[in-house]
C-alpha cells in the first residue's frame, strides 16, 4: 500500500501557519527566545518543515515563572464572575475559529480534519465547564463539636502552576489544565510538547484576546524540556505541577517535585483492557472497539491496548473488526475522506513495527494490515492481530498506534485477572448485556474509569484519571477544580 501525500502547502494552509505566533508568551508579551534560538515543527504526513518556533532557554523559563508569580496575587483577587467571563469568551472564540484551529492541528499532529474539529469542540467544552465551576467554589461553616468555637472553611488558589501537555491532544490537554487553573485563580507556565507547539500558541493568543491579564498564562516552547522545567520545579516559586505524558517521565517529575513538596496532578500511561463477553451485542462491541482503538490513530492513553474476546465469539468479532479496519481510508489528514492520519514521528512508527514483529514471532496471526506503507510520512496500516499471547510485548507496553491485538478468554474470573495484571490502571472497557456481570466486572477491574458498552469515556463534566502507575488526581468533572485549590480552616473562638 502506498500513501500519496501532498508535499506543497496550499495557500490556506500557509495563511493558517502564518497567523500563529512563533514566539514565547511571557508576561503578556510575545518575545523571541534567548539568542533567537528556534526549533522546527514537522508535518508528520510528509516529514517537511511547517514552521520554526522559539526554543526557550532555562532563563526564558525563569522569566515566565517570574511573570506568573508577579501576576498571582492580583489574579487571585479577581471575582469568580470575572474569571467566568474570560473562560466563556475563550470558549466562544474557539468555536468561531474552529476551522483554522483544526487545520493547524492537523498540519502539526496529523489527525484527520474531522477528528481535529471534534477535539476543538471538546477542548472548548473544558472552558465552558470550568467557567461555571469558578462560580461554584464553596467552603463551609460549622459549630465545633464541643462548642465554644466555630469552623470556617474556605478554598484559595494553590498559586503559580506549571502545566506540561502532550502532543496527541495538543488543544484539549491544554484547556483541560488551563481551564481549572483560571477558574481557581491560578497563574501558570505552560510547556507544550515540542512536536505540536502551534496549537498551544494559537490558544495563548485566544486567551489574551479573551481578557486574560498579563502574566496569568505564559507559554514556553522548547526542545529540551528537562533543562527548562526542572529548575522551575525546584525553584520553590511554583506551587503545583500538572503533567500529562508517559509514566517514565512522570516518575522523574514526581521526584523533582518532592524537593519543594509541590502539589501534583499526573495523567500518565495506560494499558487499557477491552473485554467482550459472549453475550455482548456484536455490533456495539465492534463499534466500541473502533472508537476505543482508532481514536487519534490509536495514539491515546485511553486506547484499547489489550482486547480480550470470549473464545466462543472471537472468530466472529475478529472478522467484523478486521472488515471495519480494512475499510478505513489512510492518508494526509487534510484530504477528503481520510479517517486515519500518520503517526507522530518515525520513532513512534518504529515502535509499532517492533511490537507487531514481536507478537507475530510469538504466534499471533495478522488478520488485516500489518505494514508501513511506502511513501512520505509516518503512516501505518490499521491492523488486527488474533491469538496474541500474554507474553507479547504489546500486552504490557502502550502500542500508541492503529494495532488491535485480540486474545481469547474463557471465564470471567480469568479475564478480570488478566485485565488487572498490569501496573497501569487508567481506563477499562467492558461489553456485556448481563447487568449483574457488568457491575461485578466494573467494580473488580482496577482502573480509574470504566466504559460499559461504550468505547469513549472522556467527558469534561466527568472526572478523568487513573490509579496505580497511571497517575494521581483527576481532571474534569466537579472535582477537577479542587486540584488547583487549597483548603483553609479558620478557627473562631466565641
């Protein structure tokens, strides 16, 4: 299979790229990095350079944190209604500019335009959700049990925050962190992934236009995140770190945060089990598997990484899933009808190839796909494997690509044990029409989220997060803002 991807940009694509700031946003001003250093942003569908953006130095990072610290007191004193208005204005601007923002995301990240538009809508919803949460920050007042005093409970902003976002959802992971930070009255320094900085820079411009005061939102783009962020974490000036990324990096950041006892939110790796019982509605199960596996070309921490199918229906399920996967159109995300774009880079594609070769060497069978197409870009054909053994690497490592590995099971007890046999615990998916079984399995599975007969669980109004090595804390929902608030108790003697 050969993928033909246009190598030259259209006039509209050039316009969208030119409209985006390529500098750092510090203290409300766009500025070049020290020594005017820059790095390249590539189009994963061609490997061509899209733009050059500022490559921040540690000194630039410190300037950004200093700006956030300087702005903190005044921003914490703003009213909930003022913060609501900022977020709702940004919500509206995201919708007004959805076409350009989606195109920008597709160019730098690769996902098809329709999916990119869906992410902009999803991203905007975090701003609307947390705009209302800003109005609902509460506290308490009670009589001391022994009498003679009263307890006043209030909530205050945690302070300047460091926010590190990944490349796979470059806009939504930004709004999921920035939204509650603004709602709570916290300033921030945001470090987007170097593969996809343009979406965050565009978001910074929108927030500035929406009325965010100078220094409240600062954006630092860089190639060497460790050199820039570690001094900020250890400076003692920041009071919180929110990170979305790999468990390996998350553990390093936790060690760094320990030095100053920073509040942390960690949304880390996943190894999601997707369980199809014998009584499941097969149409729903296949539809759910396509959603859980192929969202974002499989490059998602919530992706179905291990698909367990009852031995009595695995053949039928495998045929149906293979048919659906084989019909997907692969290509550059800007082309009409494309449903699967490229992977983010060559390293990401090579990992998928290595995991596939390991599985087939151990006895797995390819039902469809299984190859990297010829031509430019980092494409990989949607693939279904069956008979994947438990010792295959892809059962313990995130695939982060369009490969669906099927493994048969016999009993409920067996599959629950297999699903829990992982250090990760982000999300699980269960397909069954037996209500009692659904509740038993959902409660027995060790994960922070469970999708029952659905392949997508993410929702701004619901708490998102995992257990075990998949992370700490929750984003979204009514509890998401609490990650950016400190509880203060005031004892009042009568």
